[in-house]
């Protein structure tokens, strides 16, 4: 295992300990609202601090792009992209679908990835060129070849500045074309589930780099494709993402490209 991935795993597990401990006393949480339906807790901040401390001790010259504390030394060659608690709304309601997401960008290319689900103790990891894994099991995307038979993941708009009406049209369109749509509410886990073959594909817009960076490497290392709704690159910047195995990816492009705003 790559030494930088090892340190990222250590950081993710440390954050998971913070999260699991706090989950036992949810009624005592201090919850702040960033904007409508967008929450942050003291647990998000504590978990992020634990991650950054662990990574900084090992690599003091590295930069960070983190959800809660923003960019620090972000023009460095090595930049860690961090979501300390993806699925905060789920967490504060006791709904066990949330994760820690950590990715390492080297010269603008994601090289290491960790998505850790502390509720199930599931550790998804990837190193560029070395495959994606769930614990010690090699991951491969699902082999489904017809969109009509697919189970897809998605994410609903939840902020006031998002176009809910447009999404409802998209949702209805895709619902007619696949076997089922799911929206658990943690994009990093959704991407990991595509890599693991639990979903056949996933699509969502208005995401942030920390929601997608680790999951994107899991997808490609598991044999899948990832891009915007037109199947193109630049999804980390645009926030519009779609992924699946190559055959389903092509079919999803045909269905979703007309909804692209990238």
C-alpha cells in the first residue's frame, strides 16, 4: 500500500472515531446552518481538524482544500481534498448513511483516495494505477449493459439556489428509463457504491470537489467512467457528475446530456 494512502486511512479512521463517539449523543450536538438545508456541526469541524492534523504531521508542506476550513496552501503540488462528514443532515438525524472522504491531488491529478463509512466500518481505497478496494477485496463496477435494468443513485437539490423544477423533470425522465433510483444523501458513498457494483450508475449536479474527488478515483480504478452529463471532463470544477460502467455510461449520456449546464 502506498505510504500516503496509509496516512490518509489513518486520518479517516481517526475522523470516524470522532463521528462514532458523537453519534451516541446526537441530542447534545451544536448545529449551525450554513444556508437553507445546509448544516454544519461541531463534529464536522472536529473531524476535519483530526484529519488535517494527522496529514500535516506526516506531510507539513502539503496543501488542503477542505469543506469547513477552505483552502490552505492550495497552490502546492500536493493538495489533500477533504470532506470530514459527507452526509451531515443524515448524521444529525441518526440516519446511518454518511462518510469521511479524503483524496490527494498531485499536480492537479487525483492519485490517492479514501472513503470511509464509520457506521459499517467499510473502507474504500484507491491508488491511481493500482486498483480500488473495499478493505482487501478488489472492486469492479457492475456489468449491467441495459439502462432499463439498472439501479441508479442520484442526489436531490436541497439549497434554495438550485433549480428544483428542472431536476424534477430530469428525475421523472430517468425514472422511466431505469429499474430504480435511490437518494441516500452522501455523494462520496454513492460513488463508492458504483465502484463496488452496488449501484449501476450515479448522477448529480451542484456538488463540490470534496464530494467527488475520492469517489472519482474509486470509479476509474474499478473500471468505470466518470464525467459530466455530456460525458466530458471538468466535473470537479462544474459540480455536475455522472458515472457508470462504459456501456451504461454511454446510455446515460444519451439521456442526461440535454440537462447539462457545464
